[in-house]
């Protein structure tokens, strides 16, 4: 089994690269100045980088290498890191002994390519079950049990990431994010006792449930076809509706409220919510969701900043103070 030693976050200009990386996607073969070339986007658990394969004039030989590369697979990449337009990439020149070579399944460790939560998944699940037990409404308890008493669902939920590139984009990320949002909502229930704690906790636990069908994990975190075409908000709302149909005499107004919480969980229409929050518990969940994801992103951006300056710039988060 190949042992990975070089990680993308540690690569610098002029670094000699000889290690394995997962394939994100590839771009078609095209003619270059000195022959034929193609690009591959590769990654590991620390980031992503472009690989540029500069072949010679033998187009068939270049295409043979290109065809051996499969998105989701793993490549051994031997070349040199360099900067082009101030962006780090790996250049492959086979005439100089460089190469890319596809590895077979079983020749690598999945954990080298997909990060895993630093927290204990079993402990987090125990905490989440503790919040489920705090729910007193019998119908909401039945709804939560429909999902979290199902061992197959719990296994999928526990390994699911919360995103592809943003907050909690790692195995266990959905559980971690859901638990954080639930904790925030439980605190808000103490601060604002007029809110319905049962509805608030159940909504927080279920707000991102559709992500179990939106994301898939191989050597990469990717979006399923259903996720791309429908999105986790719509998927989650439908999952809740189907579950409620199995629960006799589920109150119709409660059904509407839970569905609305899912549909408004991104807070604003421009952020992908089909509806904006229309009652206090929905507002609280949307705000907790935004708060957790925003803080997770800015903490990570601060940790990953590679500068000795006091400030770093992130194209999505803006200026970040590092001291």
C-alpha cells in the first residue's frame, strides 16, 4: 500500500513532487506549443492543486495516459511544483522522467484524501441523542425516531460531510454541524422561553437532513446527481413529509412548521432558501446555521493563512485579522 508523505498544503515553488493524490476532475487533451497536454485537478485531505501534463507530439501516447485517469481515482504524480500566474501547480514533463500513474483500489488509504472530523463521532452522536431525549412532544419524538432509530440512516448521517468546500467538509461534518446548531438553539430556548423548545430542537436536528442524499464520499467529497438537481433543502423537506405520513394523527400545523424550518434554513432567498423564516423558531435555526458555518469558515481560513502579515484576504470572507 502506498504511503503518502507529501501533502498539498506543504508544497512550495520548486518542490519535487513524488506522491499520490486523488483525482477531482480532468480537462480534455489539447494541442500545446511543443505537442499535446492536459490538466488534472487533484487533491488530498489538505487541499487541491492543478497538475499539468506536458506531453510530446505523440498524441496517441498522451491520450493513453489521459484515458487511464478516472475522476474519483488515485494517481501517483511525479513532477515539480511551480508557479504560473502566482498560482501553485504541478508540472509533469514525461521526457524528463516525470509521470502520472493510476493506482488500483486497495493501494492507498482513504483517510489520506478525505479529512475526518477531529472530534469523536460516537461521543457526538451520544450528545445528539441526549438532545433528542429532551424533546417532550410525542409526535416530534416519533419523527426523530423515524430517522435516528434507524441504524442504516445513522451510519450514513455520521459519515456524511456538511459541505464540499466550505464548513465541516469532512467525514462526520454533518453530525458535527448539526450538533453545534442544536446546542446554539438549546441556549436560545433558555434566553427566549416563549419559543417552543421541542420544535426548536427537532428543527435544529433535522434542518440539514437532506445532505445524506446530497453528498457522496469516495476519495473525494462530491455531489450526487440528486443533490445537484434538487439540493438538500428540497430533499430534506420531502424526507420529512414521507416520514410524517407514517405517523398517525401528526398535527397538520406541526407538519407545516417542521417543513417550513427545513425550507427556510438558509435564512434568505439569495442563499438558496425557498422561503424566508416566518416564526421565531425558524429564525433561530437559520441564524444558528449561519453562525456556525460562518465561524467554522473564518476559523479555518485563519488557521490556513500562509503569511506573516497581520491580515489575510479571502475571496469569500474578505479581510481576516490574524493576530
